[in-house]
């Protein structure tokens, strides 16, 4: 607080954070200087309030077929503003007007997985994550685009050929699978031996 007139015996401290413990000291001053501070007051916790800081780094993706995986950076304890803290997850297929809402009641959570057989592989979703506590719902993050899980490849690589290099080595080559809207990117190939 600002310096207070010497005849005043109380002050209001403003701009404190909600649901945080504080202790206070008072220092007297005059034209000569500043004296010793008082002993600290007892700890006093400010009242709870609706959280105002939304989770950051909202993203996701991956997961299995028919899954939408949503991730975020958890909100630190000093920004939770009260008891009963949790996350509100909202998502909808890109272009849809209707949001689906889910609640995650764990303070430490940083991930939500929505499973539904009707989700097509690699479908884009609009996603936002918000916060709540016992005082009410707070701020939502800005919208992020997250893709649902991929499906397994449904085609085999083409034009497989083998060339004998030595008595103990064979060099294999094949036509790679092209990127497909439904199966996504190919992360690797598995070679099976048969004789």
C-alpha cells in the first residue's frame, strides 16, 4: 500500500491473489528514516474466486483409431484460486456448431481421451480447455485444431523385389505407401522372412 498518514491506524491492501496465505508487517517512517518492521501478523488466506487463467499449450493428436486425445499444460496451484479445481474440455468436429463438453476433476491432469467408434481417422476437431473450481467456471483457452487417431494401414507396400547381395545378405526394396487421409503417415515397415 501507499505510505499512510501518521494519524491513520488501518489500511486496505489491494491486488492480492485469491486463495493465497499472506502475512503483513507495518513499518513506521518519518523525515529521519524508516524504523524497524513490526512482528508479522498471523497468516491470513484471501477468499476463493473463479479461476481466470486458462491452460496453455492445448494440443493433442495421436492415440488409437476412434480416439481424440487432447493435452494441455496444467495450471499451477497459485493460479487455481480455490478448492475443487478441475478442467473443462470442449470439442467439436471442425465445421460443426455443437460442442461436446467433458469435465476432468483431477488437478494434476494434463490429458483427456475421448473414445467414440463414429470418429473417422485423422478428423480435425476444434478444441478448447478451461478451468473451474468451487466458485464456478473460469476462462477457456483459445481454439486449437487437434486430429483424431490414425487407422492402421489397409494396403500392403507394392512392387516388392529382392536382390541377392551375398551368401548371407539380400537387399529388399518396395514401393512405399502414399499418405492417405484415412490411415495417415506410415511410421515404418516390418519385413517378414519366409522360406
